[in-house]
């Protein structure tokens, strides 16, 4: 039962999520935090922070960790398989068909039309993280870390791993 | 020994590929086209274009497909495992240690401090997706679709899967005749 839920929680985001790994994040959040309540918003944020600080695709890192957290190695296997196998099988099985339609306006339209939905879900998630942080760390810490992170990431294109490490150091020293 | 070459090539991609799937494409190209010459430049571009017609992470579709093409089923498995497994293990170990000491005050502080950073990253992605969306569909259509979808999902509680499936089906089935009218926008 838990395996079936894990399968669905990762199969659905990955079969509708056009736009690569990042597009899948808010869809996975809707399942893992919203629908099944396996994680709190804070735990999801921590997973995402570490996921962004490490290399390799974000979708499989999240699936592997959440699956393991909920149901051990078997859970990790189910969640990662649900993430990787369906679209890979489609690609291997329908290659000729996809090749003929790769420039079709309808196919282009599919990923274009999904983008605004993903964008609003990402915006909602951003707002959720803001409220969560105001709630747990207060306005002053949220403001300091948020502004510092925005400057480091957007202005100086600093590597996410260093920004996360900086926040960890700040949290260890000043929030406790 | 194609399988072991595939494994090492995609292990390098997985360990050096920071910033999620789309950022890893140039690394895949460097291994597959430049170093090992498994695909030509045009073939690589085709595989990428085909991968983008499908949902799901691009960074596992490409290794899976290229692995299959070069080394059959075992090549496919070797390539996918090489890309994803090392960092899944790293996540489980690091977050496992972190959760065990969650009650220690300064560790809890670390967990809290990371939320605003994730907020900024998610804000950046939001902007990125909305910007790409307005470039393709225009401001008005993007904003309208976003507001309607947001209302359905967060106000009426419709599962995002239904909303997106409906959009995908409409995009696929609706005829594409009135191109000239939309071109003026």
C-alpha cells in the first residue's frame, strides 16, 4: 500500500511535468507535503536545499531520499523507478513516432502551455517557504538570509552549494 | 566493455552536473559526442529534441536512451545508475545524520536558516518559468492561465494532475489552424 502510494506520488509528477527536473519540484511537493503529508514544509525545504547543493538530477535525488525516508531501500527503489522508468520507456518505445513529431507545433504547445501552471505552483511554494520561515525563524533572520541569498545567487551567480553552506553557518551561530 | 565505459562517462556527468537536469546537457554532450563519439552532433540534437517532447527529468532520459543505444538494456541500466545513485546515497546519509540530531539547538537552527535560501531559489525558478512562458504565449495569456490554474488548484482544491492533464490534452488535440492571427501579437 505504501509502495503503491509512493509510486503514484512520483509517477504522476513525472508523467505530467514538462520542463525537466525543476518543473517536477512543485508537483512532488503537492503530493509529498500536500496530499500524503509524509513531510512537513520545513523537511521538504531541507531536502530541496541539500538537493540543490549536490550535483546530479534533482528529481531523482528527491525521489530517492523521500522514498527511503518513508519506506526504506524498497521505498527508494519504488520512488526512483516511478521517476525514471515511465518516460524512459516511452522514449525507447516510441522513438520513431516522437522523431517524426519532434517539431510539431502541437508537441511544442504542450510544454509551452504547462509552463504557466508550473510557474504559479512554484510561486505558491515560494510563498509557503516565506511563511514557514517567518513562522519558525522570525522576520529579522528571514530578511537577512533571504537578502544575502538573493544577492549571492542572482547578483554574483554564486554556486548554490556555497550559499547553502553559508546559511547553515548562519543558522548554527545565530538561530538557536 | 561498452557498459563500463558508459558507467564511467555518466558517473562523471552525475558528479559534475550541478544545477539540475537542464544544466547537465552540455556535460552529456562532452562525454557522448566529443569524448566517446557514440553519437554525432546531429544525432545528439535529435535525441535532445525527442527527450524534450516527453515529460520527466531530461537528465535520466538522455543517459537511459544513449546507454540503450550503445550497450543495450545493461548499458541503459549502467548509465542511469551512474548518473543518479551516488548522490541519492549522499542525500540519504547526510539528511539521515541531520535528522538524528534535530533536537540539538544549533542543528535545528541550520535547518531553519536554509528555508529562506530555498525560497529565493524557488522564486528564481518561478521567474524563470514565467519569463519563458510570457516569451512564448505573451504576458496576458500566461498571467490568465496562471491565475485560473492557481484558482483551480489552491482555491477549489483540484489536483494539479487533472489541471495539467487537461491542458496537455487540449494542446495535443486542438487544431492548429489560426497561426496567422496569433503571429501579430
